């Protein structure tokens, strides 16, 4: 059974005129436990919205989002919050570290709402990422690469079963971007977490077990494939 | 493959224990986030807390200082029941004889004093003659009996400090209140010249020729008596420039006894043999004869002052409440205005798994912390106001305000301030609660 399964997921928001506008339309998408998948798509195609839906930050207008058989779309917001805290890690493009907190505290906060704060484990994780000498530095005192590693540590602090990364290397130069992705894959592999990465970096795609194009998993694509009798899917 | 962790396992007691532990940890985490939020906006936090401190301190001062002042003026141990004086305001009479403020409303003939002293309902009658001063301190002519008045504990209210004694009624001797001795730099054996009138004008032109010697200094009493120069009443009669008008104008001559019909007193302090005497004599003097005024009970006359000043107290209360409202508003405004720039912070916390109620709690904790800090600092403001009030009251009346005086407002007001802090945090907290996570996390937000 897949760790994550999206079926007929539809997200609509009202446009400025108040008419419903579809921003995400996924016919079917699956991700196995421990699998590392890259998600690509045009700008504005709904990649970030998909990650928000998977993270339980957004309830889809329609469809099912099954995580290990549990439908996130059917959970209350509070249970989705708890679920996210315990099972998911999230790395943002601009890292979104809390500016008033040190690197160590940012990682501890990543645990606070899930397994509970564990400074020793957070310290160990940061040391493993080469930030042992930057534990008490605030984000503004860190380089971009160091901030990226803190964000990765925070996402992994709870030993999540799935790590979502939204263009995590967008702010890094190509060399550092590949290095960061390699580190993310390595750490996810170590803790057995699946990894779903939204990326625009073509050079990085070859490193993933599977690459999924968002337009290929959309309901429109399925309809077209069914009508033409051709192949499709991720 | 393990099941997703959306529920807690274990036995019910184990789950309950884990839940309690988890709640405690989460509260600590939220408190830590709130503390960091306050630190990040330190200037705003300090200014807002100071406004809360000012508000809390002012309300405390309005309630506690006024209550204490009223109590000090209306329930102090006096050793007397009533004051008899010239026809006029009982309040002016009490202010003049007990608190040594204001001017005397006039004089009574010596015969009135003699009559009331002889009344079987009167246990003690002590004459006062006023009108002179020394360096701003009132000079009171009286009899040695004044130093025999006792408090509720049976001990004399005025005690001469070791090394001194009460004046001899036939000599130019004086007993000084503790404040007079300290501030005028006089002690037993010192000499001084009383001055005309009760306003301190200084200079030899205003000094009486008569020289008095200090024979005793009173122990401090924290009462208006500390600010008095006590001399024999005969000395006031014979002070140069004084004209007695008990029966026509009469200027006493040295070595010659003063006929009683010429003597006058400013007031007579009275101690009754029973409460009934108060009713009877008040009716006699105030309603039947109407030749003199009996201020009885003394405390009631003083309470009248505070009742008359009730409007002032209400105005001060209103001002204090307005300051409280402004303080609560400033807590609300400072937190609410910060919500815009903190939207991302809350979105990140939500993305990390914090529930809406957690971010709501962070803001309420912050507003509560600001108010609590303000309430704590409010005690400092209160102490400063109390100290200033104490100095003013002591300088003008001799009454000492107690810094440890307890008033329920000292507990209620800080708690109310904290409660207001909680309320002031609700609106900003609701804004944090309503944070749209997706929008808060978007790069352009």
C-alpha cells in the first residue's frame, strides 16, 4: 500500500470576480514509503498547493488524500495539525526560519508540536549537518547555505515519515543546490522518510527515483489519455 | 509499515499522563515563543508595560492613598472626644486645634472654659490659646494637663523624651514636638523667641521679645503634635503685643495676676465621662445656647472634609480609569499592529504543527505578560506616589502615612490589570488565530 495516495483531488478558490477557479486538479498520485520523488510543473500549476494539501494545511474542495490509509481531508483541522506535527517535515523555498530564534531553537521548535522538544537530539542533528559551531546563531547571522541546512534539520527533527520540500534549492547556486538535495536525500534515506521535492532544477531530476509532472497527473490529462487510448500517469 | 501517528496509544492512564506532560511541555514552548515575541519588540513591550504600570499605580494610589489619608485624619488616637470653640465651623475648629491647620475661628471667654471644666459630665477640659508660631510651627498655649491625655491603651499620647520635662505653667518654658526640634535644630536648654502670627515670615521684626527655653522634646508620635511648640497658656496671654479682650481691652502687666474676666481661650479640648454627655453638651452648645460650637465627635468633623471632597476623589478615579483604558488600548494596539509583520511567524508555527489555539495562546500570553509586568511595576509607581503624598501630608499636617498600609485595591487592581491584559490580547490573538497559513507562507506575503 502506498504511503501517500491522492485521488480526484480538486482545489478551487474564488477568483476576483467570485467565480470558482481550479488551482489544483489531481486525478491520482501515489508515493511509497521511503520513495524519493521530484515534482515538476509550470509556474502557477499548483505544485505548492499540492504540498499544502498533502501537509494538511489546506483542505481540498473535493477528493481524498490518504496517508497510510487515513484520509486527511476527512480529519478536523486540529487533528490535521497534530498529524502534520508528527508525520511530516516541511522545507520551504525561503526556509522560513523564525528570525527571533537561534538555529538550535528553530530545530527544537520543529519538534515542539510533535514528539516534544529535545535539545540534545536537535543539537546532534545540527552537528551532523556541520552546524555545530552555529547552534546559537540566529538566521540572519547564517549564510544562505547554513539556513538551508537548519531548515532541513527542522524538517527532519521529528523523524517524519514524509518530507515535503518546496523548491528548497531555489535560493542556492547550482553546486550548493545539488549538494543540498544530496544531503536531503541522504538524511531522508537514513530515517526512512519519503521525500517529495518540488524543483525547477533539471540537473537535479536525474537523482530522484521518480519524476512526476503535475500536468500528467491532472484529471484533464487522464481524460485526454482515456479519450486517445494512450499512456499517461506519472 | 507503521500506522500514521494521528492517535495516541497505550492504556487510558498512560495516555492521560502523557497528555498532561504534553500539555505542560506545550505551555512551556508557547511561553518561550511569547517571551521571544516580546523580546523581539522590546521597545514596544517596555513602553506598553510602563503605561500599564502607570495605570495600575495611579489606580492604587487613588484608592489606597486616599483611604489611608482619610483613616489617618479620622481615626487617629486623639485622647479627646470633642472640641469647644467660638461659634463657627466645627471643621475649622478641629482643623485648627487637632491638626494645627487653618486659623482659629475666634475666642471663648475664660468663664466658658471654667464652666465646662466644672461640668460633672466632663472628665477633662484643656484650654488652648493659639496665634503665634516659631519658624512656621504653631505655638500652642495650654496646661500641663495636655500631656496627660491617654490613648486607648492607657498610655499618654504625648511623652517627653528622656532628659526633658513638661513646662512649668508659671515660667517661659517650652516643650517641642519631635519634628520642630529636629527641623529647627533645638533641644533641651535651647532658647528661642516665638513669632507673631501663624505664617512664617522670619526676621527679627516679627519676633516677640519674650525668650523661651526648651525644657522638653516629645517623642515622635507621627501625628500633628510633632509639629507644635507647646508653652504655658499664661505665656500666650502675656506675650508682647497681645491684647486680651475678654472684658474690654486689657494688656497684662508683668508681675500682676491677670483677672479671669480678661482671659480668653481659642478652644477647649474635652474628654467626656460617657457618650451621653456628648449628645447632651452638643445639644446645649450647638442648639440651645448657640454661643459656642462643640465639634463632636471629632472624627465625624474630619470625615465631613473627605465627604465634601468626594467629588475630587471621583474625578481622580475617573482619570485613573481613563489611564487604565488607554493602557489596555495600547497593549491591544501594539500587539495588533505587530500582527501584520508576524503573520509569517504564525504561519510557520502552524506549518510546524501548532494549532490555531496555540498561536492564539501565544498572543494572549504576551498581552498577559505585558499587563503582569505593568501590574508589578505599578506597585513601584504606587510607592512613589505614596512617598510623595506622605512627604506632603507630613510636612503640612504631621500625619505620617504608613507605607505598609493594606487596602484591598492592592490585590484587586493588579489582578484586574492582568485580567484587562488578557482581554486586550483577545483581538490580536483572534487575528493570529485567523492567519491564513498558505498565504502566510507564500514568498510574496
